[in-house]
C-alpha cells in the first residue's frame, strides 16, 4: 500500500530477509544541504589530524591523507619580508603549504604572537578537492577559526560549486555558512540550486543544521523547510526522507512525506503519511530490527477512513528470519488485509494489484550434516475477485518433515524423506497425510559422460475426517526406478569473432512406476506440473504427493551450448526434448481423462545472444499428436548501446493466455529519450497494460514523466501519472519511477546524468 522511497531510504517491502550481524544499512533523511556541507567539512577535520605514516602504495588512492596539525609550513612569494619569530609578510603570488592544505593570495601576513593569518586579493584555499576562494581571509592557524566574506567554493569529487555571503570557521571543528547557495551544474548554468539562509556544520557531532533552506529548479522553489537537521558521515539520524508525488485514477493526487526514526543502531522505523485526494490519509509504518541471530520487519498501513468505501482499510505484513549459525533456522511471513480490494485499490503496479492469495506462514528447521527436520504452518488469506472466483488453497496446520542422507558409501547415495501433514479447508475434505520415501542411487560421473541409476519406494497413508467417507484411511505404496545418462561433446568455436566452446549434450532418462488406482485418494496439494525441460527428467508428472503417475517412459533430449572459455558463462543455449510412453497414462486428477498417447508434447528452447546486440528467449511446447501449439513464449531484444533498447514478446497458453508485449527505451532527440510499454491481450481484445513517457537528460539533472495504465481485478483499470526529478549529486524528487521502468522495460538503463566521481585530485594544487 505504501510507496517506495528513493536512494535515501531502504525498500519498503523486503522480498527476502537475510541474517547479518552488521548494523542496519545506512538510511539517512533527505538533506539537500549535505553536499554543500561536505565541501567545508574538510577544513574542520584538519584540527584533529594525526601524524601521517609512510605507506607503500602502488597507485594514488582516493583516501584522504592525515597531515600533522603541527607540521612544517612551506612559503613562497615574489617578496618575503618580516621577522620569522614575529611577523611574516608575503607579497605577490603568495603561497603557504601545510600538510594537505594550500593557501594562495596576492598578500598574506602572519603574526606569530597572535597566531593570526590575514590574506587578501584573490584568496584561494585548497584541500582534498575542495577549493574556497574570496577577496580576503582571516584565520587563526592553530585554533582553525576565522572567516571569509563573499566566498565561493568548489568540490571536485561531486563537481559541485557554490557561494556564501560569509563562511565562518568556528571552534570545535564547526563551520557556519551565511546565505549559502550550492549546485552541481556547470559554471554559468543555474538550472537548479539549493539555498540556505544559514547552515551550521558540527563535525564532532556529525550533525548539520539548516535554517531557511529551499531547493530551486528553473528558478522556481520546489521544496522548502524553515529548519531541519541532517546527519554527516556514516551515522544515521532521524529526519524527513525525500517526498514522493503522483496522480492516480483511484487515489487522486497523492503525496507521501516519510519520516525516518533512528531508534538504535539495530532498530529503526519509518512513518509515511500518504495524502490522497480521493481516499484520505493512509498512515504507513514500518519497523525494522537486526540482531546477530535474527532480523525482520513489521509493516502496518492504515487508512482510518476511506472516502470511497467509507470504511477503515489496512494492510499488515510481518517478516522475520532466525538463524543461530548452529543449524537452527526459522521464519515468519504473515500478510493480512482488511478486505478483498485493498491490493487493487492501493497498489501502484499491476503485480501488486493482482495479489489474491496472501501467505501466512511460519517454519522452524534444524539441519545437521546428514539430516534435516522441518516444522511448518501454512495458512493464507484468499482474496476474491467477483468476476473470477479464486479457489482457496489447503492450509498445512502443521507439517512435520524429516529428511536424511548418507555420504557416499561404496559408491552409493542413500536418502530418506518422511513427512506428516495435517490439511485444513473450510469446505473440502480435510485430514492428515503420512509419507515415507527411501531412495538409493549409484551415480557415475566423469568428464564427457554421466550415468545415475536410482530406485525409490513411496508409501502414503491418509487419516481423513468425515463419517460418511467410504474409506477414511486410504493408502498407496509404489516402487520407483529410473536411469539418467548423458554425454558431453566439446569443441573450440568462434562466436561472432570471440573464441568460444561449443558443446553437444545428448541425454536419455528412463523411468518405471507401476500403475495404482488412486481415485479414492484426496487431492490436498497436487496439480498437473508445468511441462518443461526440468519436468522431462522427473518420474512423476504431478506436483505434490497425492497423485503419482504410472511410468514406463523414455525421455530423449539434445542440448547445445556456446560457452565463454575463460569463465564458463553460457552465451547461447538451445535444446529439444520429448518423452515417449510405452504404456497408457491412466492416473488423473478428479475430472481428468486418461491418455493413451505414445509421446508427449515436443519442447523447444533457445535463449542467449544470437548476434551482437540481439538477445532472444524462446520456448515452445507443441503437441505432435494434435499438431497444435500448447504453450509458447518468445522474446526478442535489440540493445545496440546503453539507453537504447527495444523488445518484442509473445506469450501463449492454450485456452488461457495470448498476449503480445512491446517495450522500448530509445533516444528520440538530443538529450530526449522515449520510454514505453504496451501489453495487448489478443484473447480478451483489450490492453492489459500501457506505459508511455519521456526522459530528459541535462548535464546536472534529469526529468522523467510517464503515464501508466493497467487492468486490475474486477475488470477495473488504474491510470496514474508518475514523475521524477533527479538532481545530480543531491537527490531524486518524485515517485519510485526507476523501479517501475526497470520492471516494465527489459534491459532498461537509467540515462547517464553527469556523475560526480572524477576524484578529489582533478584540480590538484
């Protein structure tokens, strides 16, 4: 429900949690003045510099040196006069070097007694890529206090520059700027700038305070704040994050202003009020935690009064992962919404709006060298689409599983899987299922070939609820045998001018499973498995354990690959495969019909680089018996250079889906790029998703403006206008548009705004 933030914030939704004892990733409030403040921090840092140490380095690094606070000073000028122990006067191209600091001016005077330095006439101060310049400078050397009026400054590493009516170097390593202006645009270009009435930098506290700050774009103020604090260095601090804005047909005009709360080094929270003209205010909250053995996030979004439905709407998500590094792991993934339409009404993407089954899972696993035990509970909240009712999946309450394996003994690999699961459903047959599945294999592998014979035994027993069942305790036992073998031929080849390795890999897989009548068994978690190259080499054509197909079948496949000889990276892969049946396929799901065909559908696959700049991903499932296409997916992408990509895709599934996609990012004029996506359902004769807009790249900023429309459950449609203004070296203002473009356009790359990474020695003095 809540939006995604820019690079100053972490992702709002954690698709995958990992255990890590390090502190939470750095999350900082929006601080447009930070870039300006960084330019002046280096002067304050010199007051606490340590004695430098000689080091052997093979190259000039970017690390700042540590010049001594009391190190020797070197002077140079056209004329030098005065007494060294009293007062020293430098005139004409005057210069003082001390440590990593260089001071220049037409005239420099230094009083030993008062420890005061005065410079005048084209004064320039250089240190670590920062240059400060002005008409005069008064400075106490050891105290590092002083002031420069009418100052200008540049910061080479970020290509930033600015001015200040007055820069004061205060005690304690603090710096104060009055009427400061900062931009990363080239000299003479003021496309955007940051202005602050007063900016105070405290290096010891790693804190900046801005008064009367505003961001201007094309001469128009677009963001302003009378007062705020922002962190310096690597420490997080509480404060506002970059706001986001948008227009949505279901939400109206919306604006999100997140606030980040730095609770502790391993705890933080984000509070995100989302103002929507059509639906009111959604309060998004997220709490994150990180400990040596566990981590997680809790997200709760609440709209206390939705103006459209006149009800309270909410979304809850709990993600938790535990790992004690001794084999014990666990996790929780719990999701809940207040009503069926929350994802469709509040999501900003077609993927988010189509979530219909929300998992509510928890597990605990213990793994040792040769065995693993699992306890799991899987429940769900199933959201209903009035136009297309959704069947609620069975829930596991609970599942107990034990898996064991042995290291190779006399060439044999042995394994054992045992499982006991209680299945629950509000309307269908419920009960418990017990499994025992031992296996034994003798793999033989060598360069150029492999052979893996395997035997298994599968026992399945049920305890079903309901007094009216004919047999409340059905069971099934099956022996399973298979042999998998293949050859690998290699030769050197040339692939578009590059040395490559070409392989030819024939493979055969035979499986035998006797027939058992399974019509009296329930169907808890079983479905017809997707027919693909992985499924070709499995004994059972069903997923789950409630149905096991009889098998007397042989799979034949041929794979060819083009490999990078240095890294082994697969450049191109082509495959063809088919399964041949020597007995009828009689085991079916309820309502299914037996098959007497002697061969499966034919599978074809081609993916990789087919020519320079051309990438393909092709898959075809063709019925040779009925001479028709069952499933297909074909994609062709042309990407001659970064920022220029076109892709065309086609998806087909018999009696279900037939769609065509076109997506592109392409330069249309100097500095202008067009972006677009069009997904059309041939079967339904409607546009499923459309996206169109442009990107403009300047030297120091970029603008993206996109219109987005997509179908949501219930045949409704959501239309939105998204924009993003990127200010080089400072921040991005607007919605999370880059993530949307990456999801929609295969191969999309952000346009290259001039980056500030040239190094602090670019203007070395």
